C-alpha cells in the first residue's frame, strides 16, 4: 500500500475519540455517539492502535479540551458555541477523556487544543510527527464530515501521505460518512480498512528500523 513502504515513517492518529463525542454513555445516543457505537469503531481503533504499537509505530491522540473559564477558546462557530452552552469538553470533566475502549497507552502522544475544529490547528502535532520522522499518517476517529476531512486536508497541505482507515471512522449520520468517503476523500487520501493496513505493514516491514 502506498505510503506504508517504510513503517518507520508511519504514525497513527486518532481524532477526538473522547467520551463527549463518541461514547453514548456520556452523550446522546443520537448522532455521532450513536454512529460510533453502531459502526463499532472504538474496538477497531483499539485493535489498530495495538497493532501499530507492536510494530513500533507511534500513536497520536488529538483532543479538544476547553478551560473551565473558556479563556483561549472562541465562539466563532456553531459547534464551539454549542460546546460552551452545554459545557462540553471542559478540562477535568469525564466527557473530555479518551473513550475507555480506545485503550490508550502510556507510550502514546496525547495532544490537547483549546480552540479550532481540526487536529493540526493550535497543537504541536505537525512538529511532533516530523520529529518522529513521520511521512505517512493513518487517520481514524471522528467525525468523517468535519474532523477527519479537515485533518486530511491539513496533512496533505503539510506534505504527508494520508491513509484513512474507513472502518475506524464515523460521521454524524450515515449519509454524511458515505458522501465524504466516496466523494471528498478519494482525491486526497488512500481509503483502506484497518485489516488491510495491518496486512500491508507486515508485507513491507521496516526499511529503516
């Protein structure tokens, strides 16, 4: 698979796999949390993450976490305004924590931003990836129609090859997910299943261990 020729230059990225966005126990079972549960993406991301760690591939988790006093964040979009009104993703609240099924490890990178709607904005993600020698980013998480699409565009603009693990992503509703995966992402990224990604990694091995 293109981009996986050297697994020493690959990283896995999870986007906003936080309770408030993905876990029906902390949010409504409608919309995005419901789609995450229906598509069972947390278990698949956990398996893919474990597979990456076993192959010495770094795992990065991107989180949106607001301060309790909201300083440093803004209300310049309906999504951020809704977060403030409903006090979602506030530091110290359980809904800002990573989904427990994700199985994050101590070796993972966890990056928090206080503003913005995409993973690369307002975080050290780009520089940390470069410091790790990463040239290909495997993208997982939510939501297909915003966070995933935005991160893919940002990664491509920064020179990375991007692979989207389709079965490790979910949109706010099924039609949105399908439209983005079939119409918007193909010109930008390789679309693959988590199983195919792990198989390809084993086939190529580590060129520069």
